[in-house]
C-alpha cells in the first residue's frame, strides 16, 4: 500500500499532496516539512530509499523518492510494495506528466494542481497501484479531458477566452525550465 | 431564466480561477497569509451563489488552499453540492476536493450515500470512475456497508476501466466492512482470470494485500497463483505474486519446494532487477521455511547470496541498499553463508550513504561470533569517533550495545573488555542513550559476578571524574551513567579498593547539580559505602578514622537535606539522623559497623522483565472487587483535598520506582525471603547460580592469565584496545596449551539463555577469560507460559481474518440496495412493509454498537426472509440458485444451492496440487474429478473440517481409481457425516448463533446448548419438531418450521401436512386449493434422515395463544410393502412466537417507557439458580427478546410483536429470586407472554 504521495520543490514548497490515510491539515504540513528535511539533505548519488520519518509510517514504511531538477517526488509505502517497482512507478508517473503537459515543468504543476491530481488518480487509487501502462493512463486522461471540453460547450467559451488572455501576459513563466532529465532509469529495469 | 445563466457565466469570467489564485499568492510573497484570507472570504461569497460553476470553481481553489495547510472542512457541504452536479467537469472537482479533505469524522459523508450510488450506476463510465476514485479515499464503515453490493456489481462491469477500479476499491470496503469479504470473495477470485490485464493486476493486488495480513486463509489460492506466475508476463503482477508466495511459504513448506524451481528459472532469465530482487527475496523466504527439513538447498542459498553480492557491489546505491536488506533476511537462518561476505559488509560501513550504513549495521548484528566480536566492535568504535551527526552516532551506539548484549551476552568472552567499551562510550557527547549504557553497566555488574571487582573499580574512577561527564550541560544524557556507577559502587562496595575516596567523590557539592533521581541514588549508596568504610576501620580498630567518616557525612549531607527533590530530601534526612546516632554511639566507643552493614545486607537477583506480568492471579482473588465500598458521591466531595494528595503520591512513586528503588526492592526482597524461609509451604529456589559459581573446574579457567595490573585508566583514554591484543595472546596461548595436553575439557553450560552449539565449531575452543556466571533472571512460580500480547488489537486487518473456503451461509450476503437496510420488502407478496420501529430509524447516528446490532439483526432476519428477498437483486443469483416460488421451502434446496467451493474440495485440491508431480496443468486436470466427487455430497460441507486433512488426498485418489470397495466405505462415511450434520443443525447453529446475537455471552461461562424446537408429535415412524417465528414484514404472518425425522428403517414418502384452520389462524395454501386441502411436503425421507419444511400461517389477533389441530399423512414404503400412516398433532402458537427479536437502544428505550402508553405487570420467580447471563440468554432465546442494557444483576430487555406491540422487561435477580417488571401496550398479550416466561423457567 502507498500511504502518501508528496511532490515538493527544492525549497520544500508542496506542489501536490495526496494522503491515503487521514491526517489533519497541520499534521500534513508537518509531515511535508519533515520529509523535505530528510530528503533534501541527501546527495543525488545516494540511494533513493529512506527509512524513518517518525511522523508518517513506522518501521514497516519506507520513503521512496526521486529527484528531478527542481522537484522531489516522494512516495511513502509499506513493505508490500516492491521498492524498485515504486521507483519505476514514479518514473512512469513523471513520464505521463511529461506527455500530458507536453514537456512538463514545475510551473505546470504549480498552476494545474488539479490536473496533476486527475492524472495521479489514473495511476494510483486509494493507495493501490491502478495502472502502470503509460499509454493506457494517457488515453484515459485525454478521454476525460475531451469530455470536459465537450461539456463546457458554449457556456464555457467566454471563461476560456478570458483565461487565455490572462495567460498571454505571463512573461514571468519561462517555459524552458523543464523537469530535467527524466530519462534517468534504474539500470536494466525493463519497463512495465 | 436564460438570461440568468448568461449573466452567471459572464460574472464567472471575472471570478478568480485556480490559476489566478496561484498567481496572486505568488505575487504576494510578503503578505501571503493576508492575501489568502481575503481569497477565502471571496470563496465564501462564491459558495453562497446558486451557480454551480461558480461553486465548483471555489471548491477547486479550496483544494489548492488545503494543500497549503488550510483547513477547509467548513466547506464540506458545498463540496457535496459540487459532487452532485450532473456535469462531469464539476463532479470531478467535487470528488477531488472530497478525497482530499473528507475523513471518517466528516459528518456530511452521511449525505453522500445516495449520490455516490447514483454515480456508480451512471451510464457514463467516467462518472462511475470518478466516484470510485473518490470513494476509495473517504470510504467509511457506513458507506462500505451501504455500497458494497453496488461495487460488487461493478466488478462485472463491461468496461475494464470500471472493473479494475471496482476490484481495487473492494479492498477498502473489506477493511471498513469485513462482513463483505466472504460474499464478495468468489467474484474477486474470478477476476484473477479476467481477460483484461489491468483488472487481473488489480485483483492480484487486492488479494496480495489481504493475504499479507492473514496468509493462512489464502493458501488454497496457491495453485491459481502458481498458474498466473508461470503464465503472466506483467512484471508488476509477477512481483506481487512472488511477494505473496513469500508470505505463504512459511505456512506450507511443500509450497516452497514447488516454488524453488520456477523462481530459480526466473532469477536466471529475467532482465528486470525489480523482479530478480523479489525472486531472491521469496527464495530466501522459502529457504527459511525449509531450513529445518531440507538441508540440501545449499545451491539455492549460494545462488541467492551470489546474486545479492552482485547487487551490493553494484554502483547503483539502490541495488546496494536492497542487496543488504535481503542479505539480512538470509542471515537469520543461514548466518554462515553471509559471514563469508564480511569484508563486503564492513566496506559498506564506510559508505557515504547513511541508509546503506544503517543496513550494514543491521547485518553486523548477525555476523558477530566469539572470535570476531572484539574486532567488529573496535571498528564500530572507530566509526563512533568519526561520525558527525548525532543520529547516526546514536544508532552506532545502540548497535554496539545490541551486538554485544545479544542472546544473553552470548559472544562476549571477556567482560572486562565490555565494561571498558561501555566506559569509553560514556565519552560520547550529547548522546541520548546514557540510560542505555547505564542499564548495561548495571546488568553486567549484577549478573556477571566475576566482573564485579573490575566493574566497581571502573565505576569508582567514573565517579571520581564525574565532572568530565557533567561539565557540559549539553552532555546531560550521559550523566545517567553516574546513576549506574553510584549504585554499583554502593552495592558492591566490598570490592572497592579505597571506599573512602569514592565516598568523598559521591558527596561532593557538585553532585547537587545532577538530576534528582541520580542524587537519590548517590545519597542512598553513600550510606552503603559508609557502612563498608565503618566496617573496614573497625576491623583495623581505627576508631579515629571511623569517626572522621561519620563527621564527613554529617558535614555533607545537609546539602541534600535541602534538596527540592522529595526523594533526595527524604533519604538524606533519614540517613543524616542515622549517622548522627551512629556518631553518638561511636563516641561511646560502641562497635556499630556490624549493625550498620546489616541495614544493607542481602544479595540481589535480577528479575526477568516480564516477571511481574506473569505472576498468576491466585485463585479466589477478585482484583475488581472493592476492598471498601466506595463512598457515596456526596461524601467524596468533602474528601477532595485528601484525594488530591493520594493521587499525587503514586505519581511520584512511579517516576522513582523503575530507577531509584532498586535498593528498596532489594530490601523488600530480603524481607520476603525471610518470610518465605519461615513459611513451611514455600518451596525455596535452589541456589543454582551460586552452585555454578563454586563448581569445581572454575579454578581451571584461566582467570589469572589476565594481568589485572591493567591500569585503572582515567576515562578519556581508550583502553579497550589492549583487550583485543590480550585476547589474541590468550587464545594463542590456550591453543598451544591445549595442544600439549590434548585434553578436552568439556565446557559446562552456563546460563539458561545460552545455546551451547550455536556458533561455528571453531568457536567452541574459545574459553572466556572470566568465568561468566550469568545469573538467570527470576520468574515467579507458576508463571503463565504464554504471552500473546504482541498483537495489536486495533489492527483493522484482524477483522479480515476470515475463513474464505467455507461455503457461504445463507445469512451472509451484502445488504441489498434499499432505502433503509432494515426494512426488507417482500416483493413476492407485494406488500408495503410497515415502518421500522422509531428507534431503529435513526441508526445512521454513529456508535458502532448500533451498527453491529443492525448487522446482526439483518443476518438473523435474512434467514427467514431469504426466500422472499431472493428475487430481489443480482447478488442472489450468485448465492442461491432459483427456488420454487411457493411459500413452502425446503432446507434441502437451500443447501444444494450453496456455492460449489466446498472446503473439502479446496483442501484436497491444494493437498493434491502440493503433493503431486510438479507439472501444474496435469495436476489441475486431475483434481477435477475429485472435486466433482466431493460436490456430489454437497450437503455435508459443515461437518467437513472435523475430518483429518491427511485422509483427503487418499480418498480422492482412491475414488479416481474406482476401487469399488473403497467407494463403498466412502459412502458409509458420508452417511455418517450427514447424520452428524443434522444434529449440528438444531443445536449448534440455531442455539449458538442466537445466543451470541443477544450479546449476553461475553466472557462468562458458556451457555448450555439451547433449542427452540419443541416436539410436535412423534410415533414409531416419524418425529416432528417445530418452531414458530414471525417477521416484521408482515403483521399477520408467522412461519412454522417443522423438522421431520424418519425414525424407521423404511422410506417415507407422499407426506401431506394439514391443519384445521381456526377463525383466527389459517394455513396459507397455494391459490386454487380448497380451505381444507393438505399441503404436500416437498421431500421424501430415506431411513434415518431428517429434513425441514416451512409453512406459513396467517393470524389475525396475536394477543392470545392458539392451538391448531392437524394431521400428517404419509406412506411408509419398505422392501415388501407400503402402508398409509397418519399422525395427529397440535400446533401451539404461543404469544412468544409472535415476538421478534428487535434491538433497541437505551435512549429510545427510555423514551418509550417515559411515553406512558405502556401498561405494566410483574412476575416473580422463585428458586431460579442459574447464572444471570444464562437467565437472560434463555429469555432472549426462547422469547425473542434482546438485552437493551445490563448492569450487574439487572437488565432491561425489549421485544416487539409482529403487529408492532412494544414489550419491555426489567429483569432483576437476587438469591434465586427473579423479579420481572414488564410493560406493554397490550395488557393481554403481556399477561400471556409473562405466563409463558413463567412456564419456561418452571421447566428448569
């Protein structure tokens, strides 16, 4: 079981949090801080598993994380999950984001937290892995987006237009900070 | 209207959307909180609008704010509103918000049930999908119960997208509503072979998750999983299955044998590291499970270790980490194979990655031997010095202590070395583990007698240099060590070289800065030292020195008398007075030393940590009984000040108890020993430990070879190293000696916990430097051996420990979709059911107890209603085959309809599969006939578990070979089983279940078996017993169940049942039948067999009991002849039979009584000498009541008639007299019920 999925940046700012077990909001923030503290002090060339984290889990739980450019993707899992499997799953998730957002960068996650959630929901459900096949995930996400668009129809048009205008003057968004080399792979892991 | 919509959407253009909010927050970095609070105000405004799009937008923003740590639960209702929007776009936003912030305590969740149900059955698969995803995050026990059936239906949805989600969410449903597991399991199992790989993977996922917690229930799935493992190509699925096998093998070693080969193949063939790693892990699990039985799997171990070595040597840190992790599993059973890789592991200790270092440390724990302990610890000590960062250093420290103290100090050959290590560890700055070191010092000094002299010397030095430890306030953790040092010096002061110096050290003014509990030990042990010093001086007749010592104490102790710490103060003032008195005596030249030492005489034995827990409660001692009756409430107020004081004192005790009171304990123990010695009934413990100590042969152990001129070091200088050298020399010397002598001395076993032959053989030659007399820990006599207190009673998975192989009972089914689960309509009769009693209506209100009752009620009721409900919904199709629609229903058909997954078939399948040749497809083919044979006797399943398992495969095999003789035998066996089964039916099932339902069983003595069936009529051919029960659905119908038992040797057929209707009660006959026609009993009875039939009667008034005359006609057919027979009977409809067990909650009950609509009556029963809970159980069982509340020997009970009369009882008992006060809205009914109650108890 996956107990929590956290995405935060190099400064510990949360970009997505998904707990599969209830924690009150302040506890959630504390967990994020603790996890960031644990993860951020590790070099990039050490292993991606981390025991401990007193707030979340216990002896049966592990933090499995990956660091892409400015973002940390942290999964807290128990012993029923395969460590390398989860590492791969993170990779699948990030690659899916890359496909859905077309060259994903941190800003996509910042401004479209809801969409990231919808994508994640096709990968993990209720703490259990739902789908590991990237094409299937992307297909489902796109079908749902298409449905949303068709529902929007005419009444959604003005809002979309306004939003497009608003986005037009966004000089501060540099599109080129992408998430970094997402092709780092665990050696000799065959894709699912 | 249209204008309004347009206006709404134009307004919306200028609302902030999520992107605007994010942008705004980013632009207000300085006053973020303020900005967000204005945004929240805006959101609140938006939520007030009618436009759902505006609301959804607001909710979306809230979801973002929730991530930033803002509590948004205040908007829960709005979230529900958005969830129920008909548009997918908004629905999705709503469900996302709900999944982020709803939890079991969110009360609006109750409102979502119907909305979720609607979405689940939506024609749009994405509506369903979004609802499932959301539900998976916030499912509650209520939702799980109400929706389980809907979700189960979705498991067979046409779209794989929905199927896989439905399958996955079932796990959450099981967790919240364990009763759903058994009914849903067959379908879940089906999904393992779903054509869609995603669904398959989800099913594997769920079953693995279930099986991980309760593996034994899933053993029977092993063949199926084995097939999947050999056929699947999905690595994710393979990993899960292989992990599952890892959990199953410990339970079934034969499974392990079967697995080794395919797993080894996978290890060789796969290119995926993740899969390889899990294979290795499972092979290890298999090897562990086989370790006792099969010695020749060394090839597999070698393969694993070799693969792991490759992983550890890999440059990828992840693989290194996992390699070490898996290695530690092998270590437990095959330490030797791992020990050969010691170099590699020690190398990992130097790794820059802390995770890896920690793993390597874990491994070290298992790799030490007597030979290498010192070396390894030396290396660790080096790391301690180097380590920066206290966490890792503390980890090292605990590991060193763990390693050394493991299995009762098994690997320590030289305790002097160990003590020096401990002393060296005290130099660590800022460690949290001072108490750990201290307890080790105490433990070693107490339990290893030979080391005491050395330990005392070291501790004295420590005390002398206490300023080094306490100088820095940051090093506070370590001053705990002084606690141990002071105690050891005091307790074993006879070993001190210069007690006077130590005494002085302990009374330095600086001591007053130490924590209170340490000071207390100082003071107490100063007194012990004082006694020793006195004795010494008096021995030398140096009265001058003795008096000086007394003076020293008198000078220094006042400092402690002023201490703010109560314990210190008390001890100090006691001792001060004592010393003053002694001084007086000394001035008169009286010899006091002996008397003073007597104060502290006595030997101390260590007590096992669990000893206290294991003291059995003596017979006849009731710990819950009051010693003095508690004062009434009014009194207690006056006594409040007293109570406060009394409360505070134990608190004080607790904090000291564990640490300080050792001396106190010793004293008490001494007193107890004295008492015991005087008590002729007390069996004294044999002083075995002393014996070993004095045993001959001790002298031969080369204690002398250690040059005790090993200087007493000033702490701060590492000294443990020299032991390493010494040890080497000693070992060499010993070897040489031994060679010369060629004499083998048998080592005696020391200490209980030590395993003589656990280490490698070469170790046997190492004799310890000291005679290590490890005193075994004391346990109370009659200690209870078992302690199962490791299990966490709160683990939700405990509830899922359910036997899945048993066939489904009729009562087990998911609540079917209805408005209120209690009100189960009977569509067959197309009646509008009457409303439930008011108290059950509000069942949605919390309290688990209530739910439980509901469930129980459902279960019970469903027994009767099965036949009516059965056409109701899809579940039924699964559970039951179609049955005749007539009101008469036979038990036979029910049983035949049980799903074919009978225990026996499963069990034999598994056995067969495990014992057969390793070709899986062949094995499975063979099992088909065997299961067919088994299912032919489908009526037997319940008695099956009684059969010894081992006979099963034989049976199936023999039947396969069709040897007639054996077949015959088997048939006989089945017959027997059948008989047993029926016996079981009346008593076990009916009695047991009902009594449990009423909640009276608790932990009291077991109830005698009860049966509601009473004899209807009997002759030489047939016996009829019957029971009458009503149900809520129909206020004018009761069901009479009659069991017909054939007592003759002939066949009974053409049974016809008829009664003479009265005006009030009529037998329901099928349409078209005349009012006097009999009903055919739908079965025939072979000799010795019994079966049950049910007949429905309609009644009008239920306030009076009724008797109906009737006849049963049947044909007795034997080999030569057949005769018509007839049996008359009288059906007695008691008023009780119109009552239905209905749970009632105490508040509703109270209201009912207050309402004043009920009329009372009462009853007294004399000479009842059965336990109260039996009495209650009887009332519940025979008269269909339920207990509302029970307080001691008083209980309130409730029942309800089929026509809605409330019957309340208040049952009180004292000395064989039972008084029952009853209330009911119908006095004559009440009177009759009371009469019947009286009758029930007059019978016994």
